[in-house]
């Protein structure tokens, strides 16, 4: 059975904006919560809060990369609105790959940050498990929230056009 692909319901620019608006605060809370796993992250320090905000903006860019891969793969900017197993596979595989690469580069190559003793490490890679899990767990949740936003927007638009 061939699935007929229709036009995307949502402009790509709107998807990019909505994903970023949701991704940054969601990732910010994760960054703050995992802060104790990184050396030098003092919760009482303004520098820590700023550092976590900057990291969450970077995480927003990673969500954009996942979005772009899905867009290229499925040839639709709203590919995540009614997701199937293959759509989730893209989110999970690309998120996992990005999480591993970012941690490996940051810790193993450029020494951007270091872990405390409490950070569980991925055997063989010697990178933090928690930040990698972040890029596997949060993107599907972010895409879900933005998809609900899009559906709500469509429903309101349909009701307004009927009135």
C-alpha cells in the first residue's frame, strides 16, 4: 500500500519557531536538574543559570536538526504531527546520535565540561548517560507538544472559517 503524501499543513518557519519556543524551556529545566552531575555547576550561581540557558539554546538547535532530518526524510514539514513508528524512529535515532556526538566531542575532544563522580557513564564511550538520554527522551515530548499546538491551531482555524 502506498501512502499518498499531501501538502504540509504548517509552514516550515512556523514549525521551526514553535519547536524552538518549546524546546528551550523544556531543555532548560533538564539542564538545571542534571547540573549536579557536572563539575563546577553551583545552583546558587548566576553563571550556572546562564550556562544552563545557553546549553538549552544549543539543545533547541539539536531539536531543529532532528526536525530537518525528518523533513528531508518524509518530505513534509509537519511529519511529526501524526507520527507513526518510523517518525519516532527518526526522532530517537537522530536524537541518540546527536547526544552521543555532542558529549563525545565536548568531553573527549575539546574538554568543554567534565563530570562529577555521580554521572553514570556509557561503557566503552566514557560519556555521560544522562545528557545522551536527554536527547532521546525530550525531543519526542517536544514534538508531541508542538503537534498538539498545531492541531489546536487547526481546530480553531476550522471553527472560525465555519462561523
